[in-house]
């Protein structure tokens, strides 16, 4: 499981929201492959008006 996270002002990494093609929020940005996660990270950066610099893909064990 791969999760896209951003660094908060207090120094903690938090999962970003998964936004679908219609602009609706669908929970946390979790993906089965690293490629999907990286692709979403790039799309997320493109769509956000304020540029997010502190974004990373984290690998976490599936639940």
C-alpha cells in the first residue's frame, strides 16, 4: 500500500485527500502501486492552486 502525504506545519506527515475527476473527495490518497501514487502526486500538485512542496509517497503495510 502506498500513501501520498504532505508535511504539516508542526512537522508531521499526514495523508492527503484523494480527489476524483469530478472534484469530489474520496478519502485518503492510498494506492496499490507506487506508480499510481506518484502519478496522483503529480496530478495533485498540478491541480492545487497553492503549490505544495512537501509531498512524498510512503510505503505502508496493507491492513
